């Protein structure tokens, strides 16, 4: 209670900002976990329902439990989703590895990139 007796101070302002930051971070984690949970195909609907109930009833413990138990899989699913989005964008735009290698060859001939850069970029394109 002594924070409120002091009035407007830097310490009160800092505590308010810190509290808002922690709440926003927790809320962001909760939304990220819910998104990951509904995107998963490896658990049943009942498993998802149990996780949602845990996240609603005991939110802080639920968030930490999910991050500890599913953190690695969550990162892998995010990476996989980003890769799929990139592939879809390439398909829509009309990306062709052959066209990109031709552009890299022109850059190498013009002296804009070295042989090592050309090899590294070509390897990335072919993956």
C-alpha cells in the first residue's frame, strides 16, 4: 500500500510499465500457445480441449507447462509453417531456381559477387 501513499513517482511509473509489459507478454504467449495448439495434428480434439481447459483454469501454470513440455515442437511447427508460406509465395510469384541461378551467374560475370558467394547462394537456392 505504501506505493499509493507516495503519489506519482518514478518508482510507481516504472512498476506500472513493468506490470503492463508482463501482462502483454503473458497474453501474447497465451495467444501463441492457443494458435499452436489448434494448428497441431498430432494430438486429438480431447487433448486440445484439456490443454485449453488448463490454460483457462490455471493460466500461468498452463502456459509454463505447455512451453516446457512442447516448446521444441512449437518451434519446429513455426519453422515448418514459415517454410510452407515461403514455398507458397514462390509458387504464386513464379519463382524459378533456374532464373535465380541465371541472375547469380550474371552478377558473378559482372564482378558484383565472388565465386565463393556464387557457390553459397546457388547452394541455398537448390535446397
